[in-house]
C-alpha cells in the first residue's frame, strides 16, 4: 500500500509534501555549505538542488519515502492554508518505510542555519513522530548521523532517542572521506516519554517566540 505524504500542521511549524513548486523557496536557503557538510549528497548549485529534489520525489514514487519541506509560519499563523509571510526553511523526510515490520528512518533533515536554536526542529520531530506512532502505528523510528556530527548526536540524545551503535565504514562521502554512521531509535514504548519531552520544548519555544519586548 502506497501512502501519500501528508501535510503535518503544528503551532509554529508546518510540514508540506515536497513538490517542484517549492524549488524557488528552497533555492533561497539551500546553498549554505554548513547544511551539507555531513550529508551523503552535497548541494552547491541550482543543478545540484534540482537533482536532490528529483531524487527525493523518485524515492517517494517508489513508496518507501515521504518527503516534506519545513515551513516556519508567520507569527500568529494558525492555518495550514499558508500565509504570504510563511518561510520555507528546510526539508526532512521518512525513508525506508516498511509497514509490514512497522519501521521507518527519519532523516535527510536540514534547516537553514539562520533558524538553528529557534525551536523549529523539536516541533517538526513532534509532528513526524506523532504521525509515525499515532497514525501509521509504527513500532520503531530510526535516526542516524555522521560520526563527526556531534551536534546532531547531541540533538538526538536530547530528543530522547536511544543510541544503538555505529555502522563502521558505512558511506564514502562526496569528497572521498569515510563516514561511520551513529544510529539512534525511538520505539513505540519510548514514545510517551519522548512525546512529553518534545511537547514541553515546543511550548517553551512558543513562549519565547511570542514574549513581548521589554520597554
């Protein structure tokens, strides 16, 4: 059974199914080399970005991937219909979706460095994990990262994911260097604890975002 990529709508973040129509907005944020440093694919040009998008849509058509663009809503925006001031700030997806075994990998995630620390990622993860466990009824969501990406590893631990181990010599990077992959997971049994932690972080971020300036 092929699943259509759903729209996932939160308080400050909306995840929209990735389409070619998002290409111009992605071009505005995708060419910071810090985004791709630890990725298996590097995007440096418009042609690279088109290739990245085309590959994502091919994976989706194969039925094992659900790709999204990450959108930061305009302040006070509540509708999933969009606002002219909403901003595309990155992308994320499900990969290797296996409904029989109830598993998926949450990855290919990037956010413009301008929005790192803005509380965007916890809300996106809350939306994705909620969809995985509460809608699809999955048993396990895996996450992996480059062995040198200590920031990503720290974020996964803060999320509440459990570190499982390292795949040694897992990938050859675009520059020819070797990557080991550090794996984490959230299981169905972990989800209530992880959900509570993410909801708390999302609420804190929302309070900070709408806190009035001192006078």
